């Protein structure tokens, strides 16, 4: 069996090769309760992850050795020379369904490493509970997340037995599970200590405390007659915090009243 690291996927294609080096992926850095996270993604299309994870917050998390992301190519766990991982569904119907054997082999291979870490296996699936900020905070407490990304017409039903949880990012259909996995990884990574410039950055995000975020302003103070609220220029921190809380409640009531129920 072949375990595929980001080096193989991205270096072969010469895409963001500088991002993934041996030091970043030192196993000694990632241990139980370290405050760092190991993410494994089982997918047919690992190249999809190259651009989103090569910039901004995710790149910084990897550079700071807070986050490690490994990719496993599902086709490497197929039985035949054609690397077939899907087949037509019993009972008829359109499309192809992912076969159970390659997926079970891939998951078992991934689980054979880093067994001492607290983990959760996730299938991104429209039938799962809809992802939100509360779930992101919960997932950030694990040492390891394993994502199973589907494609085509979905999974053989027996594959669902591998998952600890099914997660959806909304009531709509995507081509595969890779995009939802990227969304979840990004949201969870923000919750890890040291990823953002300040711990307060995450606390002021929308949904962190169940509300939408308050309005933010920067220079200039007056832009085409639209002025920064005087309270934000007062320097009175208690009053500013009170104003921000009130604005969060006001905006949430106006735009997302369902969050207040």
C-alpha cells in the first residue's frame, strides 16, 4: 500500500512545492494533547487542495507546525490494474457508486499510523448535520481529523459504517466531498491556538458566541460623508464593548433571527 504525502502530489506537479518540507511533517511534533492537529484526507482528487492550502491562514498554520495535512489517494487501494474504485449500483440507476473495498483498505491504512491521537472520522455528506461554528470549535479539540471525500453518485452504504460523524455544509449538491472538507478544515484551523495573530480574532468572528459579528471600521474616519461612529474613537473600552455587543444583537436580529431562537 502506498501512503501519499502532500510532497508527492504537489512536488510532482511543481505546485507550491516550497510549502511542504520534511521538517513540517515531523511526527514528533504531533502528539496527544499537544494543541496541534493532524488532518488526513482520503480523496480521488488531492490536487484540488493545493491552492486553498498554499496561502493565508492554512499556510501559516502549516509553517508554524500547528497543522499537518496528509492526503491519501483512494485509487492506490483498488484491487485491479485499472484502479477502479466505483461500480454501477445494484437495482439499477444512473451514475456510479464508490466501492467499499478500496475505502476500507484506505481508512485502515490511515488508522494504522498515529494510533494514540484522539480522532474523529468524518464523511462530508448532504445527509449529515449542517456544519456551524459550534461544530468547528468542537472538532478543534481533537488531535486528529480524518475526512472521507465522496464523488460520483455517492458511497456504497457500507462505507458509512467507517464514519464517526456525517457533516454537511448546506442543503445543496456539490460534485464531491473535497470542497466541504476544505471549508471544514479552514474553519477548524482558525480555532487552533497560535493560528491567528491574536486569540481575540477568533472570539470576534461571526457565530463564535452564536451571534453575527459587529461592524468594523478603519481609516479614513470620514469616507464620502460616511463617518466612523464616535464611540469607536472615544478610547472608552467598556463602552466600545457594550456598543459592539448591542450591534451584534441588532444585526443578528435583522439578518439571521433564527440564530436567536
